């Protein structure tokens, strides 16, 4: 069991380096999430792991701990409605502006979100008479291991079915020995980059559409405010912002207004 002092130190470590707030009495969660890592690194207790983190002896240890404590749960076309809004409203509207369209999938996990966006772009492009805009997608995450999976574009039998219709699987993937590989046509549009949302995004430039979904749920109100304001600075007025279905942005920043559409709601940069 983790004593109160170690738990407090570990909680501080997590909230400072990745924003995750553990809350009170989650010692059991910490022990169970870290147990494999303790074995692998031959630490007898969480206290020993904390000592190693303090010494920063192994540079991979910190990211392995963060990986163990964060959830990478995702699926294709998650919640569906953002992709409907993208396809039917945002792409036609933004393409009419006759400028390149930049989309950011912040906290992209193993790639299902940015690749779903890219599939929607392909479907939309196939439905218009001529291509009017260059569309690029930047996909970022804190975790090197999910980024490696995303870059590989390879999905096993379990992950391929979650949210993907057989038609889209057939159209956008090639069957290979050990699963399904995303087609180059879809992959080409997406660039993956490591980025911690706790740090600055000024160097990324401006985006027309941002997805930042299902990552800030366990962050403190103060951190959410800072991240929402940081994202707002990377967008011009009229840009669009998607958060997770249960996440409220307007309690933290007044940079966005809610736009209700027949497909669902999206935030628009004021
Ligand atoms: C639950 S997944 C959400 C994936 C996708 N956005 C979706 O909605 O399906 C959360 C992702 O956030 C990433 N993450 C957690 N803390 C982060 C941080 N501080 N900066 C960037 N990414 C972070 C995790 O590595 C994980 O891949």
C-alpha cells in the first residue's frame, strides 16, 4: 500500500507533468496501474519508483509511468456527430474561403481520431466536382507509444471494428497478415508529433478546426482554463472546436460560442 506522503508526492508529479489530477484516496488505482511497471523495473514499492523519478535516472521511466496512468481509450468516428458536422457543414464552409484548411487532433491516442477525420475529408472530396482546398491534419499526443502505433497505421482485429463500418474498412484499409493497414491516401494527410498539452503550442501555428476530446476530463479547472485559452489562441475568429460529448468549455473560457446544428453542437471561436 502507498503511504499518504508518497501518494501526495506521486499525485503532484502527475498533475505537474501531464495535468492529470488523481483526487483523494485513489491509492488502489495507482497500485494496480503501476504493478506491471514495478515488476519490470524491479522496484519493490511505489516509494522506490518515486526515488528513481526524483533522481531521473532512467529517461524512459517518466513516460512509462505517465503511459501507465493515462487512458488511451479511443475508437473510429467516436460519438459520430463531430464527423457529420465536419462533413456536411465545416468542410464546405471552410473550403469556400479558398485557403488551406488546417485541422488539429490534440490528444490523438493511437490515431483513430485523425484518421477518421482524414476519411471524412476523402469522402467529402469525392463528392465535390473539384478539389478547392488543401487539407492537412496535425495529430499530437503526449505518449510516444500511442504515437508509434498511430504512425504505423496498423490495427488488429479488435481495434479495427470499433466504430468502423465494413464499407469504410474495405475502402480505406488494406488487409495484411497481422491486421489492417490504413491506406496511404488517408495516412498522407496526417502528421504525428509529440506534444504535451501542459506546454506551449504557439509554434504549431493557427488551425481552422481543433479536436481536443476526452483528455481534459481529469484535469483541474485551472489547467482546463489554461489549455482552452491556449487552444483559442491558435485559432482565428470563425474557427471550430470539438470537445468530448460531456465536456463543458464555456464554464472555463468565453473564447467560444456554442453553435447548434441539425447534427449536434460545435464551438465556434468568437
Ligand atoms: C482517452 S484518449 C482520447 C483519444 C481521442 N481524442 C478520443 O477522443 O478518442 C486520451 C489521450 O490523451 C493523451 N494525454 C493525456 N495527457 C496528455 C497531455 N498532458 N498532453 C497531451 N496528451 C495527453 C493520452 O496519452 C491519451 O492518448
